[in-house]
């Protein structure tokens, strides 16, 4: 079975490290981007199996990145899970309306729950 690649678009280095280790321990290949612009370019180039996307990012925010991913024929079918500190119902609704597969609030979930959610997709 080919390894599935997960693209993490997140600027919190400690979270990126934790997520990367957990994903690699679960036999995923990890690709990283620290901002939305480079994340979008990597998604187009590499076509990951799934994208984990933060909302609060330097430059373009995660909502704008999600919108671009879902409008681009090369990336529109890739499931995107939002992983954010923003947990207001407005943000969750906006992300799901833009095409996010799921929305997880960092403070409300463990790394294990994030991995379980990824495995669902």
C-alpha cells in the first residue's frame, strides 16, 4: 500500500512537530508549509491525500486558502480539515460552506483525535 501524504499548512512550529511525529508513526508521509501561499502551491504540485489547514496564518488566511483550493481543478477534490484556535460557530460554518471536510478546534482535541479524524478521510 502506498503511503498517503498529508500536507500540513500551519505556522505553529511546535504543533507541526507533534503532528508530524504522530502522522509518521501512523505510516503517513508529511509535507509542510508554514504559510497559505506556499501551502497552496505545494498542494497543486504534490496533490496530497489530505490537507490540514490552520485559519490564522501569515499573509493569506486559511479561509482564503481553502477557497482557492476548492476552486482549483487540481486540488478541489482533496479533503481539507481545518485545525484552528478559532472555534466560533461563524468560523466553523464559513469553513464548511467553503468546502472543508471537517473543522477541529485545537484546544478541544488531542493529537490522537486529529489522527483519527484524518483516518476517516
